[in-house]
């Protein structure tokens, strides 16, 4: 027997903080990520995240496409230690086209950080992402960014967040001035005053922090007028806003709000300090049969993302598994309930922010990357033998459809294989109509077709184009009555197809057609999402 002492899984789980940043493009997510990593000691200098992005692009040809388009198709996981905690930051793809991918990343986190541009306020994509978070009552902290520029009045901004996003705001820091007049922030919980000093603020030691507004020196630094103005404003704020209530935060009802400037590294440390203290550690997760507690001794986890290997020399893929309970150890075998097989988790990756590393161990809240050649799909559960399946990682009905057209008809096999494999990664879905030999691709965003065409050529040597097809929307078909289902199948064969996993799907040429089909078959359910299972 091994002499390794069993670590206390509950202690390791309790110190994990697994989260994602949600924001509208350009609000400052990348910049803030960089600064957070800086505080985690993971990188030496600001700018490295962008640098890493560029280096990653260079490793694979098809990612040149991302670069051309100025978007990030892939997302990654960054882990860093901070104040005795282990922080896992799951990056969400930034482009609006990749909503589904983002959605699934959000199923793998325990909380989220919302970044808002002080001048732009609540933007369209923030609203969408917030809706997604609300589905699981994900706790959310808010960072109002770009305080070094003129923006909306902070009180009005909080009002906007409350009314547009329907969440209570509890300001934890409050800005002293803005734009040219930005002097700092005051911490409403500790009372501390953090001065804004461009070019500094890289560490707590590097910042000027007064214990309170009344401390000697404060008036001198921010000016008597501004101090008086601030005191008036704080009175107003304290009357009008909510004090921080941890329970309300954990229930997703209230968002603690911070103000700062990512690019100036200002206001970030108070945010991070508060975050590691109050953000939830890994929570219990639902499966088809029972709740799985993080501190349970046996390993469980689910796959929320699949990515083609970034090294073009290796055509395998990496499945990103969020550990939900137990402990992962290098080389261990895991049970894969969907196939009923055991899988050796050899050479799994962890994602230390400095670089990818081979995982020795991982605990609840951590993410590991498992190499495979297509055996693993999004939504798959892994256990140490128990036949359970985590729920809540859906496929969405795509909204755009194209028929794949081959340049060289002899390459049909490769095309099928390519489309099926790429659809396993989750960004596109692949349908085969019952009554024709068409190969139909569905996507949530139009950019996906370009990505798929590019990758088919690059990775599978298949030149394909995508042409218009008369499909407006898709619905997964469910019917518990076998006879009625068969009847439905016969009557509607022209509009039915199988998805990559073999599930029956209704491809409606128009919305009206869908409505009629639904009216004619009341016993049949038409589902806009399908749970991976
Ligand atoms: P993302 O698209 O949300 O990842 O946003 P980025 O982090 O790439 O930032 C978008 C732009 O805003 C970049 O030009 C940043 O330099 C800039 N930016 C980020 N934070 C701040 C800030 O605090 N103040 C100002 N003035 N600009 C910022």
C-alpha cells in the first residue's frame, strides 16, 4: 500500500475559489485577469496574459483565424494561490458568437465576477451573461472599471445595475472622484482609504492606505472640498444602498460592488481580498440521482469543455473536467458512466497560471485536462465507479443552419468524421436528416461556420463549404409513449434528423411550421435544449 497520507479533502475544498469573469467585450476583462494573476504571484509583469494569448495563437494554425478576427475562440483555466487560498479562474470566450461555450464554463464555476465599464454601464452582453448566472443563482461580485476616465455617476450606476440586472448592490468600496479628479477609494467595510497613485499600487506595500477618512493626512491628500463632498455622498449612499449581506450574496440576490481601474492596478487588491474571503468554496452539485458534496472522499467530476490540442503535431483533444468531489491523483483510473468503461487519466493537465503542468493531484473546484481521441464528450461525468451523471450542462438548439458541401466527393468519410468530432467540442451541432444524405451543421453564431471550414481543411484535409438550407430552428423530440412517437416519426420523417449523439431532432423550415407540428402532436415534447447524458 502507498504510504501517502490522505489529505483532508474538506480542507482542500474549503480553500478553493473557482470563478469566471463576465463582461461585455472591452470592459476590461483581460486587463483585470492580468492584474489578478499579478497579485497571485503567477506572473511577473502586467502584459503577460496578452503575451500568452499571442504565443498560444502561434502554436496552431487555425488559431490564426481567431487572431485575424480579433476574438478568442478558446478559453483557458488559470490557477494561482492567494492568501492561503487556491483561486481557479476559468476564462470565458469573449465574442458574442460563443454564448454556448460561455454558458458551459459558467456551469463549472462557483461564483462570477462582473466587470462593468463606468462610462458604458450595463451593456447587452452583460445582461445575457447575468441571465445565465441567474439560472443557477451564481453569486456575483461587481467591479466597476475605468475609474480613471469620466463615467456615470456612481449612485446612478448602482441604480442602473439594480434595475436592469435585477440584483441588489452592496458597495464595498466607494470612489473618491473620477477621471482627472480620481483620488482613491474608501473601503466601506474596513473604513480604509486607498489612494490612487498612477504607476503604483502594484502591492499593498506599494500603495498609500490610511486607516480611515479621519486619519491625519487624508484631508491634505484629497482636499477639503472633495472630502466634504465625499462625506455627503457617503451619507446618501449609506441611506440608499444595501449593506453587504453574505447570505444574500451567496444566494445570488446581492452583488458586492467595487470601483477601480484595472489598467492602473487600482482597486483590484481590495476586490481580491474580499473575494477570497467571501466567495463560495466548491458547493454540492446535483446529479440525476443525488447531490454530491465536495468533501466526499471519492473523485467525481464533469466535462464542461473540449478543445482541440493546441499543438498541431498532436491531433488529440483535451477534455476539461471540473472536479466536484474527492481527490484526483496522477495516473488513477476513473469510471466513465456513459460508456461503462474505465479510463486511465494519464498525463492529465493542471492549469497553473505560469504554464500548463502535469497534474499530480487536484481537489474539488480544480480543473484538469484529460487527453483523449474522441471518447469523451461535453457533459460526461467521471466517478470512481458510481453510476451517476451530473446535470445542468445543456446543448442549446442552434439558430443558424448550413448544409455542408464537399469539393471532393470521395472525402465524405473524412467530412463526416470531422463534423462529428468538431461538434463534440460543443460549438457546433451536426445533424443527419432521416430522409436524405445531407450533412447539416447548426450553430449559435455565424462565425462558427468559418471556424469549422477552416479546421476541416487544416485538421482533416477536407475542403468543404457551407450553403444555405431551409431550416429555421431545431427542437429535440421527447415522447414517453412509444406508439405515439412512432406515429410522429412516420408523419414527420421529412423534417426529422439525428444529432451527433443519435437523438431525434425536428428541423423546422419555418417557425410557423414548428408551431403547427407542435399543435398536431400534443403528446410530443419539443425541447429547445438537450441535457448531455
Ligand atoms: P476585454 O475585452 O474585456 O478583455 O477588455 P481589455 O482588458 O482587453 O480592455 C479593453 C480596453 O480597455 C483596452 O484598451 C484596455 O487597455 C482598456 N482598459 C482596461 N482597463 C482600463 C482602465 O481601468 N482604464 C482605462 N482608461 N482603460 C482601461
